[in-house]
C-alpha cells in the first residue's frame, strides 16, 4: 500500500481495512490467473468515509486508488463503479442569484436527455466569485459536481443491485474468520463492464458541459476545466475520489468554503479530489450484513448522512482552510492557481446563499 494520507484518526482507522481489501484483490487475481498476482492501493490525503454503505461493506473507501494485476479480467463490483467529476466554467459578466436560480430550475425540469442528480449525495451546483488572489482571472465562475446517474441503478447500470445485468455472474471471495469479503465479476462480464465504465468518462463530461451551457447561455465565457475523480482509468484500476490525469484539477472543500484550482507538480502519482469525510468517533466494525461506524450501524444499500454520521474536513468557519490545503499539496505536490469563493450553492441541503 502507498500511504499519502495526513494520518488523522479517521485515516488511521481505515488504513488497516484497506490492507485487507488489497490482500483480497491480490487473492482473487492470483486465483483467476493461476499464478501469483498482486494488487496495490494508494490512499490519498483525503482518504475518508464513503457515502455508499455497500461500498464500505465491500472494503472500498473514498480517497483511494485501487489497482490490480491479473491475467483474467475482473471487476470488484462493490467499488460501486460509475463516474463522477467536476466542471468549471467562467462567466463573461455578473449574473444575479435570482436569474441563475430561475435558469437552473428550467434546465433541471427537462429530463428528456439526462436524469439530473446535482441535488443528491455530495453533488452540487455553485456560483462563485474570484478576486484573482492566485493569479487567476477575477470574475464569476460556475461549478458543478455530479455523476452519470443514468448508469447507476437499474438493469443496464453498473451498481451491484439484484436487478443489474451481471448479477448472476457475481462471485465472492471470503476472508476466513471475518466478515470481510470481495465480490467480483470476471471474464466477458468484466470486459463488458469496463467498456461501459470507459464510455462514461466522456459521457459525464458532456453531461456537465450540456447543463452549464444551457444554464448560462449568453453569460458563458469559457470552459476552465472538466475532470473526473471517480471511475476506471483502465481495465484494472478504480479511482474513488482520486484524479488520475496530470492536468489542472479542482480541490473540493466543504459547503460554503472556498474551492481551489490546482496545477499538479512533477512526479505526478494522482491527486486528491477534496478534503474528504471524517468521523468524530473513529471506530469501525464489519459484521455479517452490516457495518458500524462510530455509534451507528448501516446495512447494504444505505447511505451515510453528511453532517450527522460524518463531516467534511475543514467545514468549520474557524478552520484555516488555506493552510490545510497547502499541507495536502505538500504530500501530493501541486500549486494553487485559483481560489473560488462560493456565492450560492444548490445541493441536497437546498439553496444556500453564502
């Protein structure tokens, strides 16, 4: 395992469990290949709790890269693979909050092309302003964060629900004497799965691009970036909350807090997508059919509640977020080239003017 974490209490809690996941991936790869094979997990500075409890029960957490070597294609399905990312566009001029909200409402109401999910999970739409503090162009920016909802659930999706197309092909590798396991598909099913996952990278970029362009219209100046931090870079790697392209990226923080644009440094080995989710009571227990985090037990298919079950790191206004971000960029070298201050955000928590 490669450890790029800040080693906070939540990360200290998760790292031993990631080592078990790494061992199970290696075991499956070895079994399928008929010879010794290895896996490697890279824990990023934002390693933390995942929203999806099915994912955590399978041994996968947010803020990590999962890689394996195998002669036979296989996919660990409890990584709950889809694709998720961010897009940032600059505006030509100021837009009022009311006009933005009216335009967003109109586009969200049209579901003939996409199934919008900007108000689910940790996704959001945000209007921001930059003063040019780090040399970026000052002015207004729009940021969106979402996944390809169209390929999440349902028979044609990728999540390991009972009605999904590959469900009958799922095999399970158990770790003796524990509640840990690895569910996977292999062979032709894995190849088909990856073909869909690969397609979703460009699909989600276009999805976010389509939304922003239809909201901003004449206000649109230019696209700043569009990048994914969740998906499959190749057939034997899953990134969950970790960028894999050595290009300019967004570092997400917490609701209402500044969002940073970062230029990666040399010797790139992936970069974090944000600050991650921590828990106040760093205790985790795997059991048959459930997982207990802190003092609360979750079951397959359930999701955690941000703010109640876990919290965004540096979510307090008293936190010095700039210094925290710099500490991350010392581990995963990068340079801040933009700071976007949130004006209004639209998310599962509703509309908030900051």
